[in-house]
C-alpha cells in the first residue's frame, strides 16, 4: 500500500510541474521541478520505480521548462 501512495505523489508532482509550465510561471515551475525531482529520486532509491524511469521523467520536465524559458 505504501508504494501506491508514493506513486500517487509522483504523478501529482509531475502534474504540478506541467501545470506551472502551461501557465507560463517559470519560477514556480522551477521550484516544483526541484520538488518532483526529489520525490522521483527518493522513489528510485527505494526501488519503487526504476532509476531510468526517474531520469526519463526529470528529463522530460526539464526539456519542457527549457523550451518555455527560451520562448520567453
């Protein structure tokens, strides 16, 4: 049951980052990205998700954030 809670928090963190990016709030998106990365790393360290899954998600979010930074 604990794994379900952690996976849910991962999904929520990712959604918050994407929401901030869509709204164009760069500072907020950076803060939320940092929080999401921490949650992903912790889940990967515990073996709840694979480390490559963690890296892939962080990379995708960073890529989206950088795209909006360059556009602004």
